[in-house]
C-alpha cells in the first residue's frame, strides 16, 4: 500500500474563520487523544471528495497531537472497473458485478488486508472499495470505522446485501445523512451522521482577488468581460454535464453573451470518466463558448478556485450526489449556486435563500437567467450561502466531529 504525504497545516490559522469557541473545543477533545495512531485507508489520493477531505483533515489531526497516516490500497485496472460498477450499483444502477468481478473484489480485499502493516489505535476505511479489509486484518487495529461517502438510500439490492455483513463488523460507521443508511443497517450500533466539509485555507478555497481570478481564467480562453457559468465536477453521468450543456443552450437564447466552463478532473480509480468526457465533448459540438477542461489542461486547485471565484453563477446539476463539496466551495466564494435537489445538496442550499435547487435542465435554465439578469439577487444568495457554509461546512467542525467519535469509541 502506498503512503500519501499530506504536508502541514496549523489549526490556529483557522481561528478567524471558524471562531475561537470551535478551536478551543477541538483542543479539549484532542487533549486525551495525544499520540493515538490513526490510519485512513482509501482507494485513491487523487480526484473526488474523499481525497479532497483527507488532504486537509489529516494534517489537522496531526497538528492537534494525533499520529495520523493515509494509505492507498493497491488495485489493477480490472479491480477499479469492478469497484466503479459497485459504486454505481450502490447508488441505484441496476447493473452489478459478475461472479468473476466479485471474486476479484474479494481477492483484492485479501491482498490489501495481508499487506497492511503496523498496529493502530483506529483505522478509518473510506468507501466500498476497501470495505473488506477489516475482516482480513482485524488484529492490526483497536477500533475500525467505515466512512461512507456515497448515497446508499436506494441501492441495487444484490451488492448491498454482499456488503452489509462486512459493514456490520465495524465498531462504527459514519454517514453524510441519516437517509443514506440502508434499511438493514439502521439498527446497527455506532452509526454516526457527519456531513463533510471544505478547507477554507486550501489553495482551492483561499481568498483570491478578482484580478487574480480573471487573470487565470483569461489564460484558459474565458472572456472575462462576459458572464461565466461554471460547473466543477468529475465527468460522470450523475453530475449531469450533458444536462448542464442543455440548460446553458436555453440560457443563451436569452443571454447570448453567456459562456460555460465545465471543469472536471479525472480520478485514477474512474476508468469510466474518459468515456463520459468524450460524450460530453461531443455534446458541446465544438461551441467555442463552452470550455471543457480537465487536469490534463493543467487545471489544478488554484485554477478551480479561479473559475469558481470568477463565475457569475455556479452550477452543480447533479442527479445523484453524496454531498457535493463543490456546492460549499462555490458558496464559500459568495457565488450564487444552482444545484440539483438531491442527496446532500439541500443540506447546503436552502432554496431561494442561499441558492436555488432544481430538478431539470429547464428549471436550471430559468433560474440561471433570473440570476444573470439580476446581479443583486446573485449577491444576496451568495452572501447567505457563505454564512451557512461558515457555520456548518468548514473543516474545523469536521475535525471536532471525528475527535468526538474517537472519544465515544474509547480509541
Ligand atoms: N475537483 C477538482 N477538479 C476538478 C473536478 C473536481 O479539484 O476538475 C474537486 C472539487 O473541487 C471537489 C471534489 O473534487 O472538491 C469533488 O467533490 P464532490 O463532493 O463535489 O464530488 P465527488 O467527486 O466526490 O462525487
């Protein structure tokens, strides 16, 4: 397994953003956890929400005195093809793994479990890809926690039945929302509801001046004098970039000068992403005002920050969504955000107060026109969204929640 280097962060730097009370609460919670050995296990260190969160949470856990590490499981392409299928089927897709793919899945649980080194006070296993490692390597840790980043409320029954006995063996499981816990697991001990959070000081979310934002966007061919609509997300059917393009085309009928940027990184555990990138590209039909960018165009965290900061309007038109960190990222930059009324998004957006929730490309287009024609409305929504994000979705709150779980489990 590969160890991931995460760098350094200091909790004290967050005081002015999260409030003194929150920082003191964290220090108190951490006092009894000094030196505890914590291991995070995940499928990838790049792309998507899990890695985004761990790159912040782990340095802060270390800063408050825990000895925290992150390792990424081993897997060949065929394994990640199977786990992508698993991911989709757990979110409701009727296709599931073949018998051979389940065998492969089990085989990689065994290989990774046997490769697990050292002893830990607690191991946190993220998402379904490595969920079976606990059964193989139980003696390596005092406690085991499974962290679910996806929506399991309406899964395809076959894969969830296979995973349930594995999940039930953990000392605790952590979910974004109550409704994501599958029916059979609702009575388990140790269920904790903890929504994720964004790091306000990371390069992706730190304050960027309007000049710097437009300077960066200009280099990607955006006309910074014209309105910009932007969606940042993986190229994945659930994120509905095709629906975004359809909505954008309707907006253009009323606001011909509007531009669209679709920014999406490619995750190493997501082979399907490339196919979907291609179909999105074809759907854009060489429209010069639709920019489709990914990390291969050198779009990293700062560039994502610049696009989100420059946008007159941010979309996250998901059809299914575990949480949607991009929503909090947009709101934290005081941008008006229009997003799918699904999954964890309504936690972040109160419709009409801190953004708009939509159910179709038509509705998305209508709300977009409303905001682009009334900048004061956009400002009001963005400001309210920023305050909601400050209270609920910044990393210090997430850190406090994790420390509380460790306490409750007697880690
Ligand atoms: N992201 C990024 N570059 C991209 C696309 C996405 O950095 O080109 C980041 C995005 O800013 C967010 C995370 O990946 O922090 C995606 O998390 P989210 O919860 O929105 O969706 P997930 O990918 O986990 O389904």
